[in-house]
C-alpha cells in the first residue's frame, strides 16, 4: 500500500505590512505628539519674546537712570557762591534768575542765567523736564587767581596777579566773582559769577583772553553781565575761578513718534547746535520731585529727614514738591537737598497677551497721571539723588 504525504500547512510570512487600522492609530498618535510639541515650543517662543522685550525695557531704563542721576548729582559743581539765597525756587517755565551770568546772542545779545538745577513740571500730570549745569576740571578752589586790574565791562581784559594764569586752560571756562563776602548788591548777596570762555592766555602779561570768536564772549558791553565793578589791584576784592569744561544739559520726553523716547539736549554747544539726541527708546514718562529739610517748628529744627505726608516727629507736613498734584513750590527751598527721579518705560512693541488686561496701563507716579489701557509692558524705576555742590 502506498502512503501519500500529507500536505503541510501554509506558513505565515514574517514580513507582512501594517494593517490600515494600525497605520491610522500610528498617525493619530504621531499627530498628537507633534501637536503637543508644537504648542509647547510655541508657548516657549512667546515667553522668550516677552522676556526679551522686558529685558530690553529694563536695560533702557537702567541705562537712562544711570545717566540722568549722574548729571543731576553733579549739578552745581564749580558754582559755589553763585546761587543767591534770595533767588526764587528752581522751577517753572520762565528763564531762571539764579546761577551763572552768561552771554547769549540768541535771539539778541543778552545776559542769561544758568541755574544748577531747573525743573519744568509737566502741566496736568504730563512728563517733567530738567536742566542741569556744572563745570568739570576745576580745582575746587573758591578763587584760583586774584584780579590785578578791575573788570567793569563785559569786554575788559581779565588781568590776574603775576604767575597765576597757569591755573587756566585755553578753551575752558572761568568765572569772575566777588571774594570778600556778600556784596551789598544789587541784587543782595549776589557775588556776580560772570562766565566767559578763555580763548587764549598771554602768560607774559598775566592776561586771560576772551575774544568774541567764542559764542560765550560778547564783543562789547552787555547789560547785567558784569553787575558791578569786580575790584582788582593792590587790594583785590574779586578773583577768577577755573570752571573747567561747561556742561549744560536738558533731559525731556519726546512722545511725538510711534514710541516715546528720553531725549538729551546739549545746550552748551560742545556737540554742535542744541539738537535733542535720543538717550533711550521706550521711556514714556519722567517725573521729578524735590525736597528741602525746612522744618520751621521749634524746637525741632531741621531733622535730617525729608518728610513726606504727616511726619509726627517734626510736626511738619510734606517737605516734597511735585510729589502730589497741585503742589506749590515753597519759596524757602532754593537749593534742593534731595531730588527724586522716576522713569517709566514700556516695550517698543505691544504684547497681544495683554490685550484683555483691563488694568494694564502706564502707572501714575509723583504728580504724573496714569495712562490709558494699552498692551505694552511697563516698568518703573525710582532713585533719589542729593546734589551737594550747589
């Protein structure tokens, strides 16, 4: 008998493909992973962009405050004795009536005054502006040379005692001033403080030249520039102070463009015409308050504290000016002992994440008002400076 071989069972292939269901499940899972990854990285990108904007704001506001406070701290350097105790407060919109006497040809030849500090308080809570004046390179002396001959007019020669012209440099500035105490005036207690630029030095004749080739020196007499006879000679009652390099700078806010900016204007002509230059973008507000320790109530006397609000220790109210709306500058605060500077900055570009934030706006500071709702990120920086050289 013949036995037929039994047919073997078909073998399954080991390289069979995915089924359609398996492929669809794989694609769904992969899509979920990719979507999650995209959302994660998109969120991280938004956080990165927001932090980059904030970092830019912080860099701008810190750099601006460093520059602003450095200039304010130096205000009045080289001007000792040149701020009259009867002068008005260092604020307002009109020209100052204190500080150095200087010559200006604009709009016509005239005498102008350069105050150590001049604060323009913005109307109705608008940004403030501040102008500062100081000298650099002086020796710190009240007088560096006595006058060997009197100066009675703005174009008189400035002759010093023998050998003292070495204390001065061509191109720098010098001050004529009374050195005997407070003159009788007018005005009372004004030492004169006439500013001029040294255009040359004749050491042999002990003379400081001040030709009208400098915009700071007039060609003839100018009313008020030389308020009285600066007495020189054998018993001089006037001298010359080395003022060094003049710095006359104004800080203000320019809100006219798409983004607000902190502007710095050199009024001293050292960098060309008085054209505002951008110090930092995104600075939307500058607020300034100043204080004097005026405590008038006996037996306290000045307590060394700039009181704000109700100070029970000194029984005095608010010694700060322009920290609240409606402040009237006190007549007794001629030389501020403290100046508080506040800068408010914002991002240059808006942030859509803040579009629904009802309370997102420029904050109020000092007597400045809050802004309207916006989608910018804001930062505030405040510092207090004590100008000690007025």
